[in-house]
């Protein structure tokens, strides 16, 4: 993990403790079980996880790509 991951972990913990769905003037927001930072899905600095998310997003049937 790196400093960015530590920041998101702290934000999630703070949100759980306070029972809110957004923090810091909407910088952090929980929506549909995803953590968003400035409106974008935050993915931990895990190379395998990031590749899988990109692959799943790219490999949708409407685009005609298949594994």
C-alpha cells in the first residue's frame, strides 16, 4: 500500500464511524458500494486488481471483445 491507499482507508473508516456517505465537500463519496474520489472510482494501488477492473470494463459484449 502507498500514501494514497492510506488516505482512502482513512476516509472509509471516517465515513463508517460518522455514518455519512460523503466527506470533505464531496471529495470522497460512497455510492453503490464503491468509493469515489472527485467523482471517479478509486481502486487501490494493486496492479492485478487494476488490470482486472480495466479488463472487465473493456471486455463488454457491446464492444465485441471476448476473452
